[in-house]
């Protein structure tokens, strides 16, 4: 059975619509850009997807989301992971994020453990920019954002 993640695609409307994406931390992602960015998300099992999405946003960015969420449905990433996504109109200061951390053996087979941020940065992108930056499996979420207002 594929793993499941839930996340929030934050958006704001300025002159144009912008979305907030996060770049994964850790040495494997350091030099990757196009297709490496994601919505803030994380795995869940026996809990409500909306609650998991709110929890993961807080863990990855240090920001609690209390506004109503708009369901964007599910997408399947290349590795099979199913992502349940929600949209929220927010204006987060991307430079001020505070991510949780994880520990891995690095360099591999060295016996040394290092700690890295789960997310090393967040940035606002126009929809056009986001289309190039976001994980390919999450691209359909950009087209599902609410229009108008």
C-alpha cells in the first residue's frame, strides 16, 4: 500500500497569484532546484488528512494555520506516494520559517550522525515559476487553486 501525505498549498493574491513552496533540507537536496520544491506536507496514517496537513505545515514552517482549508483532492507522485492537498489563503513571511529537523548517517556508511532541517527554505512563486519548481506529481494542484475573488 502506498504511503500517504497531507499538505497545504498556501497562496496569496498580489498583482498575480503566488504560492508558497518549500525546499527539502538535507545533503541529498542541496543542489537540486527544478522539480525539487513541494507544498509543505508530511506522512500520516490513522488521522484526519486536514488535521495532518495543519500539523505538518506547523512542523515544517513554524506557522499554525487557523484559516479554513479548501480541499484540492489527491495527486500521486512518481514513487507512488499519495498526497492529499488543501489550499489556504495566507501571507506567511517565508524568510522567517522555523523547520523541525531530522537526523541521518552522513556521509553514508561513515558512522557519523548529522542533523538537518526538514525544510531548508520557503519561497513565494508565481504560478508560472511554481510550475517549474514544484515536484512533477504535485503540478496538478496548481491548476486546482481557487480562481476569482
